[in-house]
C-alpha cells in the first residue's frame, strides 16, 4: 500500500472579458461585466500512484461550473500534448466553484447562453487554455510527496434558503434537530518529500452569491476571496513555475446561501458579506491545514461513464426519469439571492387536471413567450404528452428543453465520475445538490465502499458539465426553486445514486465500466448576438490612450480611497491573462515597486463606455490600514484597436500622491425626533461604489446617538430610511432627524 505519491500542483489565470459580456449564474441580461475586483484562476492537482502509474487530475476553477464543452476541449488538448493514454476523459475531473460573478458564454447548450446572448469564443478559449496551462504546470512539477486529510465544521457560514422543502424530508420528520446545512469542510494537504508545501484543496458547501446580480465586477466571490487570503498568507506567485495554491471547491450547496439572514444583495453590503463568508472558510481551512496529520494511503483508481438522464429506469420500481424540463418556480429564482423578473413566487405546483396551477397561467405563459423569443432556430413543444406531464408532476412544466429540436437546450447525456485516492473518494457530478440530496448520495456510496477502507467522501459538484439541480423526492414535491430546477423529474436523485453506485461497485470489484454514449459535439452549432470591438477612439486627437481624465488627490490618509480616471480602450482587446490592468506602486528610493494589482481586493478596475467608442477606466485603491507612509502612484495598462484591426499596447500613470497617517476621529451627535424608529446609513462621500465604506445604525424613537467617523473619512454622507435626502456633514456637528423627515443641523 503506497503511502506516498507523485504529486504536482499548478495555477493559471482564467479571467475572461472584463467588459460587455454577460455574467453567468443569475441569468440576468442586464448583468454584464464592467471590470475586475479580483481575478479568476484554475488550480490543478495531479496525484499519481507510483506502483501502478495510475494518475488523476483534479481542477477547481473560479467559474460558475465546468461545462461539457470545456471538459471535451481540455481533454482533447491534453491528448495533443501528452498522447492518448496519460490524461483522458476518465481520469480528469474539472469543476467550478460556482461563482456568479464571472463571465459566461462557454457552454454549447443554448439554455446557458441565453442571458449571455450566445456563445463567447474568447471566454471559452480563456477558460480552456487556463485549465490546460494549470494542468501542464502540475504535470511539470510532479515529484514524490505525501497527502494529508483533515475535517472540521465551519460555523455560521451559510444558511438553508429552502427550509420548507428541507423540513419535508423524512430525516427531519424523524429528528427535527438535524442541521439543515452541511457544516463539514473536508481538506487535503499536499507536501513534497523535500518539505515544500505546494497546496491544499477543500470542499465546503455554500453558494458564492454574496455579490448578487447588481454586481458587474469580476470576482470569485466568497470562495475566490478565501483562496486569495490563503495564497496571500503563503506568498503565492502565479508567475513562478511552482507555487503554493489553495483551492476552495464546492459541494452540496444547492439550498445553502450566505444571504439568507441579510437580504438580497444590494451593492451596499455585498463586499463585506463576501469577506465575512470568505474569511470564515479561509480561517477553518488554515486551521485544518495546519493541524492535518492523518496521511492518505492506498492506491489510485477511477471510473467514468456517460449516462442519458432523460430515460433512466430505477431498478426494482416503476419509477424513471424523463426528458429535461423546468418548472414555474425556477423563474422565481432563489428569492434569498435575487428578485424574480417575472413576479413569480416559489412553491408553484401543477394541478391534477392540467399542467398549469390556478392563478399562475398568465405569468407562466409570459415567461414561455419571453423564452421563445430568445430561442430562434429551436423547436420547443408547447403541448406536452400526458406521460411527460405526469412524469414531472407536481412540477408545472414551463419549458421542456429536453424535447427541443434539433437538439436539447440543456445536456441530457451526462458524465459521472468516481476518483479514489487511498481512503478518500471523490464523486464528480454535473449537478448542484441540496444538503439532504448530498447526504443521501454520500451515504449510498459509502455503503458500497466502506468495506474497502473508505473513510471520506468528497462530493465534487459542478464537475465535468452542468444540468441543473438534484433534490430529494420530498423536496421536489414542494416545488421551491431547487425542485423546479431539477431537470429530470422527482426521481433524479435515485437515478444518480443508482448510476454512481455502479461505478463504486466497479471500483470495489476491480471491474471496468462502459464509457456510455458520448455527448454530441455542438461546437459547429454555436451562434452569438454579441458585437465585436470595431475600433477604439480617443476623446480628442491630442489626448492619448492612457491619458488622465481625473487625477488622484495630492495626498490621502490611511483608510481613504484613492481614485483616478484614465482615457482607455476596451478590455476585450487583450484579457491581460496572467497580467493586470492596473498597478499600485510605491516609491522605494529611485525605483517604483508594484505592491497591488487588479487581483488584490483593495483595488477595483472599472470600464465605462463614453460616447460611441471611447472608454473610461476608473481605478480605485482602498488604502489598507497597514500601508507604509510614503509616495505612491497608480498605473493603468491596456490595449487599443485601430480601424484596421491592429491592437497596440498603451499605459497611463496617475500623478504621485502621498499616503500619511490617519486623521483623528470626529464625533457627530444624532437625535431621532422623527416619531418612530429609523435606520441611518453612513457613507464616505468619495466612495463611488458605495459598498467599500459604509456603516449603519438603528436609532429608536427619541434615541440619541454619537457616531464616530472611521479613520480616513473626515466627512460623511448620511441619510435614513425615509424621505430624507443625502446630507454631507463633518465632525463636531449635532444632527436632528426632524418630524418632517429632514436631516438637519440642530441650529438650522
């Protein structure tokens, strides 16, 4: 039994177009990229059994999900590099963290490209190339090493967003004290035999949706932030041949959100919520990593197949799955994470006499008509056979995408995968599972493999493809968002347990499995409604690309926000992969040294169109509390396209500015004379994004309150949740919230 393996890790940039490309996850046409708050990365791990030479590849990328198109193309390119036998569709697992703030358009199925306005070749290439490059780096870094495993609970990090559905489960009916989320984080740690720490990979269930559908800056959300913190601690350098990587993969988070107790993301609180849930994951991961002493031992093995989920017969029953279809409540969205654009609520069920529930038919038909207008070229049946309707009951079918012609709008022939590394098993599934669905799936596989010494099972969701949700039968019957988004009907979980069980049994018995029907290659069928970049123009002939429109101030205090606006060009001209659109530099003697880039979360890079083909580049730097006093500047890097299609790099530099000590704290006295409770909102007056600097306070009737301005603010804008307007005030003032709803100085 091997107690060490050949291990290798690698990381590479997968940040797609930072302007005018729809973001994937919230299905909002209005949510298009307008910049970067942090870059996205693919992190690759290779484990090779030195006895058998069997090896596996595990990639976790800061994207919404892997897609069939990405998986097929990555494997094809690996075959071109390494030959047919080394890295194949069977031993390569590609997963997404499920961020909803990354660019979309990289699926070959129309359902997932609708809000993106079609397939985007540039983003597809960026993701595929990034995964391949990360795997290449991991391969080149292979060397003897050990893997350790550890587990522990992450407290108060995500809440169940569909409690009504969860409470319908028989497990909760028997014991209503069971947790309605999976709190356990499973972590594995990679250390070379020479003592070099090269990475960690963990799985924990939470939706990365803290940033919401109003956000337009690219970010890995809470999981990307957790990776950022861990890698910053370990001084990761993405340009090094080998560097430490920290991957925060997802698990059965289908009904788990960090927004439940806070409300729908609003651009005000989102960044702080992302930090909160990212920091909780980081802290627990670092704790588990630091204390991991249990070594993984044993052979490496894997099984993979493709299964047509539109027609799986559940053995020993009369139950089966059916072609993919969406229910009415799918269009409600996750009401804790976003607001439905259709006015639909969760829990809509079909009536016994027909497919549409009473009182909801018009809303559903409106949704159908909207979709039909976006699905030009496809034939989607409007009238369904009774068998199809009954097979999905009680789901009222809004869109039967599995019956579309010339091919389904979402995939039905799907990849299933099991990877074994010693006493650890990974289940690679192309779904998002609810908490209870994930528990049942893990338990069913553990029942098969427990005699093989398997102790830990990682559920790797969003892997190798994507085909909606999987709920339990009880949850499905409630028809919340998750149940309505379970494509293949009420027995999808049982089908998944059955088919993955076959792979587990094959590993246990040392048998091979058939590869199944290969999904159709749809690469030649792709269309797009997106426009290309014709040319970039300067605002005036004598103003160069990179010229400063609005410069920084001459000095800032620690805690303040430096801001500069450049005249620039469209970010699609060059993604600046493995690079940056900005640098914050500090003067060190006669040299300027870069201290932050567009991956650092204290900076933002924002693009805005000006007139027809002009671009404004807005860069901010929220100056951290530990910033050294001294002289600084902000640099912008971009690429402009001329009318002939030639692309040329340019750069711009802000004026220099000094960063000095924080200003003293000022006090502002408030009294609530409004006649009832009010909620006060305080903002930094120069904070253009309004989420990086804010505070709020509940003030009861007739209550007085002394508010101390945070370091670096000086002045503050304040309003309350009433008809009052924004008012800019300084310290030392007394403010009365008057009965008529005004916020005024006491002496006015």
